């Protein structure tokens, strides 16, 4: 799912880069601790190998071991 973030004037910026994510055209944010987005334009970051989120955690929470 490709997403773009708005620029300061409300226009569209290029999609978020690897290592960041965006939700509903909000500015790109860095991936939470122990997670990464390995592709540009993603709306969430995946936990790194050996790290996990609890079942009730949001996909935007940091990952723990």
C-alpha cells in the first residue's frame, strides 16, 4: 500500500522512505524501536527478527524481545 505524506501546503510529497511509515497522509514518522519498513510507502513497520508486539499492541507500538 503506497502512501504519501502532505507537504506544508497540504500538497502531496513523495512516498515515505524505507525506515519510516505514515498513516492517512500524515507526515512520515520513523519506525518504532526494533522495527523497520523495508520498502518505501508503507503504513506500518514490521518487527525485526527476534522482536515482537503483544497481541493487543498497535502496529505502531515498538517491538520488544
